C-alpha cells in the first residue's frame, strides 16, 4: 500500500513540474518583449496593482483613473503593459504619439491594420454591426 502511494507521488512530480513550467512561461515569457514597469505576480499578474488603485480611490471610480495614476507614478512612460490575465486580456497603454505611430504602421505580418481586440466585437457588436469595417481584421 505504501509503495503504491510513493509511486503515485513520484509520478505526479514531473507532471506538476511541467504544469508549473508552462504557467511560468505563459505568465512571464509570452509578453517579455514589451517593457514592463511594474512587477507581476505569478498567479494574478498586475491585478493586485489594479485592486490597490481601486482601494486608494474608493468604490465607484472608473479604471481609467487607476491606470492614469499608475502611469503618472512611473513618470509617464511611453508604453505601460498590464497583464490582467486570468480576469481579462493583457493590455498595453500607449501614452506617446511616437509609439502609437510605430504600432500602427503596416508590416508584412499585418499589411492593412493592427490586430483588433477580441473584446471589441463582443462589446460593440450591436452598436457598429456584425461585419463593420471598424471591427473586422
């Protein structure tokens, strides 16, 4: 009986290590090419920063005020990356015209426009229409 439990635990060690490695890659390596000004936690990313901002401002404030406070606290960098997974998609806030121009230039990968947010069609479908040029890739 004890041997079976030992083998079961030993069999779970590589599986749990693999899951941990994959989660670590997903959290810290996927968007590592984007400058990050705030440290992120393994499980919640930057959600803790957002929660602290809401606590500071109190209930009823919009997230834009929290993000503006985060940007101003770091000296208004050109780009601020917020990893909001698993609650929402990651978000990059562009604060300068120079970086916005670089991001929106056509490339070989995206010759017509940049990739649209997956939340746009979910949020504004009734307003702009199902096949609007604004929301199409």
